[in-house]
């Protein structure tokens, strides 16, 4: 990670811890004077906000690091690219909201087509938190379609999981359960190396929303037992918090308070990144709620103030409706009807943007009671009707959730049946595998046979090098047809030129000259190129280039088998033997020996 990102984290960690220390140690513990408590707390909160602003100003930009990773991803193999993609996602989760959103938008623009769409699919999945509900579902459906086209079961499971989260957050527990089960099935098919803690936690959440607290707690405890390596991790904290929620539903407020306070202590005792810090508003909201349930009004007030600060600081505005409901309830309990109405109304406005049936029940109950305290019976009755409708919706959602849990059991049984069916198909797969194995064995047999034949060629060529290229002239070299086609041939002159040519080639090694040509050789021999070409053709049954290349190949074989060129690669050997380039050397070598230079070099040592 870049130095700028490290600076950003260190400043934020320092200022957050300093703010906690100042606010808690001074604001909460200044009990000698209530007036002094509020004055000190106000100044300290202002100071803390300035520190947070300063930390943002000092924070570096992570774009350089992200750009570097993106450049590496483009030129990395799939496995390495996948690791780098996870680092990019980590940056997106651990940097401030605005920077993370800007990075998300940039990657969504440039990622399509990189590494089989893997990065683009992941960005569609993990950018969901920056978008409205409808856009979330649209993006996750696109991610699911692309992952299906790529036949990537892991990314498909991730898309299903995040769709389930989006549906859950929108109180659509039936759709959430269906997608969570699909994600679970895919992960089970992939094998035990793929952790299922996130999906199981999601399913436990849905049991919680269905009012099945015992099942939910059992599942949470199971996930905790399987992931107890790091008890300071955010996942571990979240699972404990979920058990705290169950304690609230069981009216065991003191235990719930201990759980949330422990989570806050653990979070403040470690180095927090932006993702960790953004969870603080939730914790303070729950702390405020349990304090209110226990009539600890001063603590509830303090937790509300910090929850509001962090909700704004970390853009967790979805927590604000719940916080304002707590504040409104707190004002109502203290007989401050006007203040209660003010905060309940703020919560009502935000509820339109972040609808939550649980919040609505508490909100409408509080508004009905507050209007009753203000003697506005018409408004009180209006909100009592809204309260009844909200309770009915909440009951309906719980009923649907329970129904979907029943569906989950059916889905699991269906999955077991699919496994049995799969076992029955094993014979068919064994036949196919056996056929493939037999084909591989046959292919291997012929491959080995071909290798052996090529090795014989290597041996034959090594032995042939020891023999001369010299060709003794005979009457057969001068047929009547040759004489008719070429005219009168001076046999004595031809024999002399051929002998001189062989001397030039074998003793002077003229073939090592890259620029040797038929014309140049004819000039050296004192004859014309046409006569020399016809002579080579009659004597060697070849043209000049083939004749020279054969000598060069023989030279290469000699040098390879003698060990003189061990330090050279094929390019060097080609140059050493008079070839102008590797390609022409390889073609000539293959033509005259029947094997490639690399094969010959590899096997010549064993033969010699």
C-alpha cells in the first residue's frame, strides 16, 4: 500500500482515539456539574470534529496505489490478477467514503474486458453500498449474468450473497433467503476451502428477522466457533453484536450492553481503517437504545451525540433514523414533548429514504405518545393507525421469513437428493474418464515411439557428420541427356572446379561466410555462375544454397557434439555456423536432420 494511504490511516487512528479519550474521560465523567459537563462536551466535540477534518485534509490519495495495481492486473496472469483485484477491493473498503466512491466509479469505467471481466464483476458486486436499492439490484444482476457467462461459481455466489444483503436491508426477507440459499449451495459445491461464514451469518440474520432467536443464536455461535482465530476482527465483533441484538429481543438489556461495550472496547484498542470506523455509528445507536431501555438517560444522551457525529462523519446516514428515534424517546421520557416531536419528525423524514419496519413501529409509537402528551388527539389517532399498519407489515414480514426458513429446509433436502442423483451418475463419468485415460495412453505410446525415432535420427546424423561431403565423379554424372541440355561439357574442367569448390568449403570453410553466394564462389573459382550451378546440380543433385546449408548444418552438429558451443544458445550457434538468423538455421537443420535444433541439442549428449 502506498505511503499516502498509510499516512491517512495513521492520522485517522490517532485522531479517533484522541477524540474518544477526550469525550469519554471528560464529557462523561464530568459529573461534578451538569452545566460544566455539557460545556466541556460541546467544546470537545467541536475540537474533535476539527481534528477529523484535519485528518481528512492530511490524508493522502490512494489513486496512485490503485492505478499501480490496475496496471499490474492488466499484464498479470489470472491467478496473480485475482490477488491484485482483492487488494483493490480492500482499498475501496478501507478508504474514506468519497475516495472509495471515486475509485469505484473509475474502476467501473475501465474494468470491462480486463482479465475475463473478473475485476468488472467484483466492482459491480462491491460497489453496491454507493448506490440506491434499485441500482444495487441492477448492478448485482449484471454481475451475476457476467459471472454465469464466465462459469465462475465463486463470483456467482458472491453476487447472490450481496443481492441477499440488499433484499434484507430493504426488509424483503423472502427474496433475501432465496439468494442466500443459492449462494450457500454454490459455495458447498466449490468445496470446504471456500469459507461460508458470511453466508451462514446472513442466513442467521434472516432467522433473527423471523423471530427465530434460538436458531439465529445457534448459527451465530457456530460461525464464531469456526472463525475464532482473530477475536479482534470486525466479523467477530459483528457476530457478537448480533447476539447482543438477540439479548435485546429477550429483554436482557444488561447483557446486551456488555456485548456492545466490549465491541466498542475492542474496536478502540486496535488500528482502525475506514471500514471499521464506519461501524461506530451502529454501535453507538445500539448503546443508546439499551441505555434508554435501562433508564440511563445521561448515558443514552452521550451515546446519541457520538452516534450522530460518526454517522455524519462516515456517511452512515442509514443509522440516523434510529438515532433520532432514540433521541425523541429520550426527550419524551424526560417530558420534553416539543423536542421529542422535533427528533421524531427528523426520523420520519429520513425513514422515507431508509425504510425499516422495525424503526417505523417504534417511530409511530413515539409520535402517537408525543402528540398525546401535546393534547393533539387527531394526530395521535393518525399515528396510532400508522402504528397498527406498521405492526401488521412487520408481522407479515416475519411470517414470510418463517415461511422462507421452511423453504430453506426443503431446499437443503433437495440438495441432498441432487447429491444422491450425482452418485448414480458416477458410472457414466468413470466410463468417460476411462476413455480419456486410454486415449492419453495411446497418444503417449505414439509420442514415445516418435521420440525414439527422432533419437535414431540424431544418432544417424552424428555418424553421418564423420563422413565427407566429397563426391567422386563418374560417368553416371554425365548422361547423354545432360550433354544435350547443357551443351558440350569439359569433364576435366568440371572435375577441377568441383575439387576446388570442395577444398574451399572443407578446408577454408567458405560456408561460414554469411555473405557467400553462387556468384561469389564462381568468381573465386574463376568460372561463371551458370556453369558452377549446373555442375553442383549434376554432382550433388542440389542447388548452391542447399549445398552450403548442408555444410553449415554438419558444422553445427560437429560443434554441438564436441561440446564447443555449450555456452551458446540456438541464436549463437546459428551465427557461429554461418546462418544469418535463427529461423533460417532452424529450417535448414530440420530439413537435413529431420529433427529440430533444440531436440538435437537435448538428446545429443545421451547419444555421444
